[in-house]
């Protein structure tokens, strides 16, 4: 054990102690004020939202802190291996070196209370560990600098914020080593060999005279103090504020799925306000930052600007205005400008500027909607790719749709196509303008029972299944297969109206709630307990959002249902789908509908089903959790894309890139989008791929031939899979 009296910390003797106390407590006060003014104050002024759910949920989310925060599970994904490695090194270095920081601060007050004065032998044993992590942080910072300087992945925001933080982290590590090296050179403590990094540096300065060594010790010590306190003061203004917000963002993440939208109170905004409190009435959705919930505000200040959401967003990748990263960044800038924080200098308030990859708004004086951009709010197809990829559990979809709700219900501002669709939904109860079909037309020639409560399943056909030309054969195939399997089911026929999903995702909560309530009433009156559907959008809203309106039903998607029927032997795929275009095994590329896959975790059933039909699955580059949207979600089945490449054309190209015989999916919207995309990617009819719902393939292998249930109906054209131009595979974002 070295003698305590031998080490004199510069911060404990006059005038060093005065500097230390001023700098330390001054920085602490500024940090506290900044966190209050920039983060806590807006969170307190924002909308209240219950994020506790239940004790069970709290326990679950607390346990998830281990993999998600300590384990870096969503940061260190194979797809982003380089960032994952460097972030893990820096993160764990920070965690471990908190002990050294605590020792340093205590040392500043009094050497006698520093951990190294009383913590041995444990502190001694930890010295090499801390030195190792110090080294790892320096390597991690070097890797991050190389990434920003040389690799420059477009998803990253390359502004001075990150450079400032990298510099501060490196300076923190280096000054820490220098302090220890100076102490070794000056006092030869018996822990010297344990602190291998500092001990390796010490010989370089050991030859200096004592005065120079003491000056170096003092300089390093105060440099470390200044870097540490500077880091603390800058943190609340940097995207690196995520260092302290991430654990809370993970702890308070939603229990519901990515797509879930909260039920709006439609009466509250219309209530008579108390005099002087007109501004405090809740809005329809979010029109000003105070309408966001406290959790949304926490999201804005947690965004690391890593850009993973952006490079997975189909809207961004096809050239639309929307960038989910910019949604978070612009909101943060807007809130920062709007919240009153008189002690914070304007330059700091402004922060480091643009996102680098999308138009940055959020300038003083803009409204929230101006800051985010009308087009961006309408570009979102609610696919959830952003939320799936975000390493810090940010919730883009509800934030975007809440702003859309405000635009529609408060300002009546929406694209023309959205307006026409919403009008149709309101007047006719379905979104298909100009359809010549009726709800029951598809049943002609079939003996389909009406649901009367005596059957096991209510087959929910959906608007698209009944009213869109291309989807009617799918509905017929579905009913035929159910009958063939002896399933007890019935349909509602003319009693069906839209499920409420399109109106809800398009922001018209009035129409959506009316439809939801009417359907729940119909289901209850009919005595329905189990609802079977082939529309993932109907499936999602009925399963996850109808319960908020008192509608608790068991909802089943047809991919899961038919897979079970095949596995149980109720349906036997005995016939072949035929040969592939090269005379080999028939190959199917399966497109995961966002509302079944990412939003409801159903990936394997359709693939098993394809395998059980004797076909091979050829995966698109982006599949399962990272599947690329077809472009129809969030009401975009009917809302025209106004800019860039069409999302469905991009997805069709991904399918072409597999060279499969056929595209299969399990969603009526996706089918429509492929039907539109295929002729664009391949104008030559002889060379076109075909897109089928999975039940259309199943009926070929199960049902007696006829009514389209023949291998000829699904046979690939000889040149199918050959695109007219160069088929664009999904962009590769590995190594970024
Ligand atoms: S939900 Fe999809 S379209 Fe919307 S912002 Fe996220 S990734 Fe982009
Ligand atoms: S929202 Fe999430 S994924 Fe997107 S930039 Fe921010 S931290 Fe990264």
C-alpha cells in the first residue's frame, strides 16, 4: 500500500481547490439546469401518457434493460457490425470507467476519501481492467473517427456534434492516463504495475525534474477536470444526450406493437374551455409540440441520428421527402426553440444543425407542421421498418400519424387522393371508389353460409376481398378451401363495412371510430367469437385496436390458419404446383406484408405452407423483419405517391432479383401493388412474373382442378423473372 500523504492532488490545495470547486459545482449546476430546461420542462408540459401499463410489464421492460441497454443488442446487429463493435467498446468503457471518474471527483475533494485510498485490494485489481477499457475506448473513438472521415456512410449525420464528442471522449481517456502516469512518475505508488497503460507511459516522463513533473501532473489533472465538466455541459445539447436518456426510453417503451394507434378522445377538443385556458384543450392529434406525449419528447432527445431508420425507410429510399430521422431531429429542434430557457445561449440552443441527409427544419418561428413538412407527414406508409431498426426504441409511426390526424381533423389538409378516399369511406363504408362489385357478388355460384353465431368462425372478407377485381378470386379460393377442409364458417355479406384501418391510418379518427364501433356491434350481435381474415390490416386493427373500443375477439390470419389446417391434415396438398421456368423445382419468393410480419411477428407460417406445397422459397434480400413495404400501408393503397420512384416498383424489382418463378404474399393490398409494379418492371407480357395470394397456390395443390385451381394458372412464363431493365436489388446497408 502506498502512503496517502505522498500523493498530492492538485485540486485539494489552494488555489487549486477553489478552481476545482468552482468548475465542478458550476458545471454540475449548468448540466442540471440544461437537462431541466431542455428535456424535463418540455416533458412536463407535454401530454400525459400512461407508460406503466402493469406490474408484469414493468418487470418485463426492466429485465429488457439488460439486453437492450447493457447488451447493446439492437446496436450491435450483424448488419451494422462496424458501428456495433465501436459502440460496444465505447459504451462499456464508459460504464467501467465511471469508477475511475468517481475516484477522480472524490480525490478532488480530499485524497483521503478517494476510492484508491480505501478501496484496495478490489480497486487495485480493477486497475488493469479500467486501463484495458480505457484503451478500448481510445480504439473505439479511432474507429468512429475513421468511419466518419473515410467510410462516411450516408446514413450518418456528419456534423461537428459527433466530432466534438469524439474529441472530448478521447481527451478524457488520454488525460486520465496522463494523470495516472504523472502520479506513477512522481510517487512510485505500489499500484503502478497494475495500471499497465499509465505504467507504460510513465517512463517517458520519469526523467523530468520534479517541478516539471508536478506541473505536468497539475496540468493533466485540471485538463481532465475541464474535459470532464465540458463534456457534462455539452451533453444535454448534443445528440449524445442519449447516454442518459436511452435507459429511460427503453424502460418506457410501448407494450403495444409498432402499428398501434391510441384511441383519440373526440369530445375533449370540443369542450368549452375555461377562460384563459383555450390553449390547453387537447387537439385532434398533434398540431403543436405540447400535444406530443412526454414519451414522444423523450424520443426526440434520445435519437442518436444513427440513420438506421432512414436507410430502411421505403419512402426515404425511393426519394420522398420523409426521413424518419429528420422527423425526430426536426421535432427536437422545434421543441428546443419553443421552450423558454433564458440561461441557455442561442448558439447552444441551435445545436449542431442539419441532419445531413434530409431537409432540416425546426428553425425559430416555424410551426410544428412546418418544421416537419406536410409531405413528410403524408409520405409514411406505416411499415414499421424505422421502429424495427431503431437501436433506442423510438416510436415514429404514432408520432407521424398523430400529426396526420391533426392535419385531417383540425385543418382539413390532406392530399386530394386521401380526401376522395375518406369521402368514399364516409359515404359508402369502403375505400374503393367506382367499384362495380357488391359485398356479396363474389359468392355467386358458391354456397357460402351467412354467419349466424352457430358457426365457429366469422370469415371477414374485407372491402378489397369483395370489391376489387384482382382480389375476388382470392376470396373465392379462401372460401372454397374452408369448405373443402370442413371448417364451420359464415360471412357477414352486406353487414360488412370497412374495418376502420384506412380511415385511422389516414388520420380521420371520426370515420375510423364510427366504423370500429359499428363492426364491434355487428360482431357482438351476430355472436362472433373467432374472426378469420386474409387482410393483415383488418387483422391488425381487430386484434390490437378493437379491444380499446370494447371489442375482444380472437382474430386469425389466413396464412396461420391454413398452415395449421395443412399440418393437422385437414388439407392435403397432393397436387403439384408444376415445374419452375427452368424445369426445376417451383420457386416462390414470399413478400412479408408489414402488418403481418413486422407488426404481428408472423413470418414462418407462410413459408412452411409454401414448403408443404412442394415449392422452394427464394428469399428477397430484405425479408422477414427487414422486409421492404409494398407501398400500400398507412392508407397509401389509395393515396398517390407524388415524388420519387414508386415504392411498389422498387419492391417488385427486389422480387425480380430473386429469379423466382412466382411472387406470393398474404395481403390483398400487396397483391394489388405487385399487379401494378410487375408491368412496369417488365412490359413484355410473355416475361412477366405473376403475383399470387398464398391461398391461390394452396388451392392448386389441394382442390380438384377447375376454377383456376390448376398448375397452368400458376405456371411461370418462360422468361418470367427477367426484368426489362436492370432489376435493382434492395440497397445493401451492411458495414455502415
Ligand atoms: S413507418 Fe415506414 S414509411 Fe413510415 S417512417 Fe417508418 S420506415 Fe418510413
Ligand atoms: S430514430 Fe432511431 S434509428 Fe433513426 S436516427 Fe434516431 S436513433 Fe437512429
